[in-house]
């Protein structure tokens, strides 16, 4: 099995080398897809072995260079699956493009580097995979560097990654000098490693350096400007970026969780930057009119939610949302061209008749009450009895996070009721919500049970964390509701000012290197809105 781990990690890299030796585009794409698919099948075999036994290590034991545990195989299935699908999509999307070989080659490097990062059992090996993955992504973003907007995206990404990588390598050096290195493969029952349990100055310093690296790679505050600047990249590159690379922060926090949990300052920093980024991304999503721009804003908000969840010590929940977000966002980016066509048909279709006042009131009540009741019932059932059922979030803070699930379900249900007028449609929406809410809780519970053997110790910020998270969820729901407010009233004025502020924050052309910015040309409040088709594709 040790040889299988090595083969799974290196297969995409070998495929990239073989593909580069060929000149035929179909050969290049075929070899890349076969390499990623072979790694995915090998990971399935590893997953069966890990579930039935113990983690599989290269060079023997937990101190090996690479270790495939339950967390690793779950993430590797996402990485290899997305890589195979995206490379197959690129074979059609970039057909006849001379940069097709460049894309497939660096995609293989990115996939193998990400696999090394996921399976690393030492901080040094993780840093190597982390840096190589960043270099591969910057190379992919520079596919069409003759374009000014592409060069802007490459520049901002390279600067943010350089800062984050410097912080991570600083943590590697500091940990090596202080402790002789840092082993990352720990189980939930093993507790904190002995060097890390010493509450000295080194622990907070190393932990905060790791937090800086996570913030830079995930596009968190204050590194939020590089991700929106990458819209000029081809759609397959965007799919790899949003479905894989930006999610790396959750993996790093998981592996270094004993270290992060040993520093309360670092835990508060993780929670704070995650919450701030979530609010920022939510505000940006309300002003984006192009398809890929809206997807980028939603990724920013999701990264903030994921890292905030890690800051609460709910690592299993963060990884669950990371895998779901990767699959969801890859699908949306690869289908962004079809989304433009659907949007055109939606605008050409006759307007939906407005519901009557009675049906609108009933729809609003169903959107608010049904998700709350079903989530509360599911939570109570999972925590009833003698405690044999695993808690969905492995912490009481998960109760506060249920507010986010309720807010999301309520927002979707309310949108459904506003588009329907018949009583059967309202009943169908309520029934769908009633089924989806407990299914979500059961899915989180099942994933938590699967990774429980490799789950690190949870660290909660404070006893009042559930209430703080609940208040944040309600505030985001209010921000979404504010988008629908119009008119001369005080709510309309607040919305107008918030809209202008969000537009200014979403202006990625500001402070462009080497160019002077013209307010008349670049300011989003006066610039013409681009046609959605210009934002899709290359």
C-alpha cells in the first residue's frame, strides 16, 4: 500500500511529463485525464484499506513522509476527480489553442503538488507541496499574459502567494529550530505533541505565521483583492482555482490544528479573518452582474465561512463544506457558458405574475418556519438518547452554526415562493425544505463519523461562541434582505450607500501597477455594464 500512495501522488506529474512529449492536443489531454483518473481509482483502493485498517504511510509509521488517512483520501477523491473532469473539459474548450499543452502540463503539476500537501505528515513536506502548487497556479493564470487584465491577476496572485509562502516557510524554520521539526499526523486521542504543548513565545509565533499563509492562499482579509483579479483566466483554470487551490487553507489548519489550538491568539485570528471575509464576500455577491464575477464573490464568502468554522474548532464541518463547495463550484464554472444562455432566456420569458397578498404571506411564513422546525427536530433527534449518535459539529458551537443553515434554507425558500403563485408549488417548496434540512444534518453526521479517527482536538473560542455565531448569521440574513429594499425611505438610503461601497470594494482595477487610473473610465458607478458573454470563457 505504501507504493500505491506514492503512485497515486505522482501519477498526474508523470502524465504531465508524458503529455508534454507529444504534440497532438488529444494525446496531451488524454494522458492528463488518464493520469488523474488512475490516481482517483487508486485513492478508492486506499480509502477501502484505510476504512478497514489504519492509515497507510510511506517509509513506515506515522513519521513517514506521506500518510494516507481518512481525511487525506476524502480530499484526494475531490482533487483527482475535479482534475480529471476539468482536463477533459479543457480538451474541448481549448481545442486548437496552442496553450493547451501548457494547461495540461501545469494542471498535472498542480494536482500532484496538492496531493503531496494533503498527504504530508511533516510541516516541511507540506510547505513544499504548498509552494509548488502556488507556482503551478500562477503559471496557469499567466496562460494569456499578453492581456493587461491577465497580467494584473498574475501580479496580485504572485504577491499574495509570496507573502503567504514566506510566512509558512518562516513557520517551518522556526519550528525546526525550536523543536527539530513538526509532525502533523496526530489522532484525536493523542492530544497535543509535546513540543507544541509548551506555552512559550514560539507557539503563538508559529501559529500566527500559519494563519497568515492560510489567509493569503484562501483570499481572506487582508488578501481579498487577488481572487477577483483572476477573472481573465480561462474557465478551466478558474474551475481548478475555485474548486481546489483556495480550499488548501482548511487542510493546512486541520493538519496544524494542535499547534493553532495551542495559541488562543491564533484561534481568535482565524475566527476574525474568516468572519470578516464572509461579510465582505456576501456584500460583493450582491453587486456583481457578470456570471464569473458573482461566482468569485460567492467563493470569497464561502472561504470566510470555512475558515471561521475552523476558528471555532469544527474542523470536520469545515472539511465537509470544503468538499461540497469544491464539487459545486467546479460544476458552476464549467457550466458558466450555459448559465449565460439560461439568463438570456429568463429575461426574454414573460414576467411571472405577482402572487396574491395571502399567498405571499403564506410563502414567507413557510420559508421562515419550516426550515427552523425541521432543523430543530433533526438536532434534537441527533442529541437524544444516551449520546450514541455523534454530534453533527462535534461541539455545542454547532448549534450556533445551525443559524446559517436556517438562513440559507429560508432565503432559498423565499426566493422559490416569490417565483411561484400556485398552492401546489408552495407545498412542494415546503416539502423540499423539510426533506433537505434533516438530510444535511445526517450528511454532516456521517462525514464527522468517518473522519473521527483522525480528527484533531477541537478548541472553542469562548462559551458565548454559539450566540456570537448566531448573531452573525442573522446579520448576514439581514444584509441579504437589505438588497430588496428600494425607495426613498431610510432603508432605501442605507441600501444605496451600501451598494456604492460594495461597488467600490469590487473594483479590481484600482491601484493597478504601472498604470494611472481614470475615474471616468474605471469607476464602476459610471462604467458600462459588460455583456455577460464577455465574462465567460477566456
